C-alpha cells in the first residue's frame, strides 16, 4: 500500500511513518519541514510544501490508497487573533486541498484528525460520538475541519475522523512538558482537578489508525481516547505515584486564565469521552488504563 501523511514530521506523524515503513508499505510525507528523519530510506519520500497552498504536492494524493491528515499548527500557546487564524488555516485549508486532490471515484481511504474539543466543555456528561458539538473556538474549528474532510465522500473516498484526546508517550506530546514540575515535587492538578481528561497512549493511536485503514466498514467519527475515563486530579495522582513525588500542588484556575487567556479553557475544560465506536468495531486497546500506560511510558523514559 502507498500512504500519504500530512503532518508527517510531527510527533505522531514520525511514529506513524516508522510504523508503516516497518510493515513494508510505501510512505510519502508532506509538510513545511525541509527534511524528515526517514529521508534516504527505501519506499519513503518527503515533499517539502506549504499544504495551506495549492501546489504540485497535491499530485501525490491520487497515487495513494490511504491518506492520513495530521497537519495543524499547535494549539498550545496563547490564542492571539493571529495564532487562532494560523491554527484554523493550517487545518481547514490543508484538508480542503487534500480533498480537492483526490481523483474522481478514487479507491482510497482518508483518515483526518480532529479533537475532543469538538464537544466543548461538557462537565460530567458522558460523550459518545453522537453527542452534540460545543460552541467555543475549538468546537467550531473541529466542526468545520470535519466537514472539509467529509467532502471527500463525494469523490468516492471512505472517510474516518479521529477525535483525539491528549496523546501520551515518552517521546513527545503533553507528558514531557508536565513531568518537570512533578520531578521537582511541585506537580498537581490544574484548576480544581475535577475536569475529565481524555487521554490515549500513542501506540493505541497508531494501532487504531491501522485498524480503521483495514476495516472497509469504518467511516465517520471515532473518539480516540482510552476506555478508562479519568479526571485531571486522578492524572496528577497517577503521575505522583509512579514518580514517587508529591502531586497536590494545584495550578489555580484564575491564575491560568490570567496567564493563558482563552487557551486556558483547553486545560480547564472537561470532556468525558468514550471510544464507543472503536470498541463496537472490535478494536482492542493495548493500554486501556492510565496505570498501564504510565508504567510503560515512565519505565521507557528512565531506561533512556
């Protein structure tokens, strides 16, 4: 199989590239970075391009049987008007140009990222994939992002949407940014800690994407989160227990709002998501519990 990845030089994209190359597939990545760690390997090509713009990079789409769309500027920064436009354009325009590049009736699969921010701040409400969307910046972004991806169905492409929770792994993502505070003994919950924290181990992200590629019935939205729901306070306690450090120093919500502005809502908001459609499809999680995930992640970290 020939796969194309946007965002292939990012944290998740690099791991997915390695996974599919190791399986014997051909992989093309597209992104702004001039190079990729897999450059020079057999069956691999990196195309340096700005995917928010139309261009020759789109020619590669029609040659692929599966496209994985992970492109998107980071949301982990203060949301100025300029930053919000970059966050939006990097997702909406890239997805639009991908869809335009599929040939008519192309026998292909599109996996396009989205986020649990689709649901907004929902408190303790359990959230399956049919739950209503929210009404804040990330919710509206996710709604529009998913609509752009689903337009590929008009070209005969099978489309699946991954609404990602926070991806945990020792090589990147949120966890390495959280660990220093806990290692210094000043870690703790964010705000009151009662908000639900949707999470998933990186290996389960990769396995689930692979699973959806190979299931011809899989289409529509899927919550990419572990089946064990936890609160932010439980996450802090789990990290403290595994690191043998205190975990009771909270980051006050008002201070976070003052320092981070609108972005603080991502950290203080609550999505009690459940991976209902993945489980109904027969997907089995390698890391269904936080304890299992943290043990493997932190053991790998100390082994480096």
